[in-house]
C-alpha cells in the first residue's frame, strides 16, 4: 500500500466487475451483455456524429437524451437525470439523496456496488436479508432508515418484485427516498416509473446497457420528482459537467426512439431464457424464476465452482459468486439460441 494514499483509499474494497477474458471462440455468458447488437439506427447516428464537431464539447445537460426519455416514459424533461452509465447515476444518488444519519437499507444479496458506494461516501447502511427463497420482501424495509435501495429485478438472483408491493412500501415510507434500480426491468419486470408522479420520494434508475445493447456507450438515467433530479444535477455539476460525449448522446436518442428493434430483441431474449430454464431444469438444475436477461441456477448434486471451472475449460464463461448463501449458484447470461445450446451441450457432457 502506498504511503501517499489518503485514508479513505486504504479502507476501500473496490467493486469487481465481471471478467472480460480474451479467449478464442469464447461463449461469454458472465456479464449480462445483450447478445444482439444495437439498433441499426444507433450505428447510423454514430456515423453522422463522426465529423469536425468532435472538437467541441458536448451538451453538458444532454437535453436530447432527457427529452427522448421523457417522451418515452411520459414525463417532463426536468424529471430526468442522465449520467455516464447507471453506475455513475447511482454514485451521485448515494451522495445526493442517501447520505443521512440513519442507515441506508438494501438487500444482503444484491448488486455489490452498493456497499462500495457506502464506503466511498461514508454512508451508514444495514442489509436486509432476502427470504429463504432469495426474494426481496418490501415489508421488511418498514423500519427506521435514511433511504432504501434495491434492484428490481434483483441481481444476481433475477427475482422481481411486483409494482403493488413497491407502492405499498412507498405509501408507508414517505420520510426517505426509495430508489428502485431497474437495470433489468425490460426483460419481464413491472416498472414503477408510472408511480413517479404520485410519490415525490421515488427515484427510478435505468440503463441502456442491457435491453438496448449500449454497454459500450455508457448511458444511464434516473427518473423522479424534479426536486430529486435537481439534487443529482448539483452533485453532477460539482463532479463532471460533461458526463455524456457526443456519440453517447446521439446513440442514446436513436436507441430510445427505435421501439420496434427494442421490442424484437428483448422478446427474443425472453424466449431464449424460457428455453434455457427448461433445458437446465432437465439437467437437474434448480433455476430461480427470472425476470432478467440472466438466470440463477444451482445443480442439486454438483459443486457450482467446479462446474464453472469445467465450463471455462471449454471456453464458456459464467459467473460464480463466492458469497454466503449463493456460493452454489451460477449466474448465466441469456445469450443467443446458439450460445445457449453450446452451454447446454457442454453441461450435458460434464454432468455425464
């Protein structure tokens, strides 16, 4: 450790992203990337943006993106905040809205960036245990808190929470902000964006990385009451006035506006997911009900880490978490039909 580090750096345990291995003929099912490329309209928009204007700064407010999001969700532009991926939006949210004396609440098994942000920003927190079936129970969050955050569907389990249960939580927890992280909502969950105008303490965060195939452009956004958005803008403009570059702005607008392509590709992933669940169940896996573009599964007789290592030997990468309660599960991204067929064939051979 360097003697020049600040005290906060010494105490950090950074988030570890999914591996990005460089193996030949890789079947990459570990980082929940969309197996289909972005809309052709996105590619055309990026080509148009590659001109002399790149010498100029982008719009610091990314107004075109805010307007596209507002149109899509029937909100006002001042109810939309945008950032460099939903991770940056989350970071600003932790600092702007969730740093209070009372503890922030989030699940004990969830997106592992949450405790990292708490450490970084000195946010007190408590974890709330998932049920025995690894479900989020909103009623468990009805206790003193400085804010509540959880993904819906949850990661890495893929389980979703019904909108009605979240609305009940909002109606009974009106003294702190409730953040619903909807990174995977488009694959079968029930978005709570329609509740934004009824509950001023609700903030909904989404990303274009998953359902719109733009993980490489880094575009995320939050939707909520204008007062919540203003707090995020104040933090953003104290940190980085230009979070979205010209390509990200152009690509994001094109992706949001091409609804036909979005519906076609997300429905393809949902259909492939259902077939994958059937195939894994037939091989002796217990697969949690998923509303995401991944499944969370454990074999009834075989060790999860051993299976992940054996798949890797065949250039198939899935995600294994060495964490209590879930160390016998594998998180498997839903790829194309062909990729999932390769996975199932490999597992069939391994299990024999």
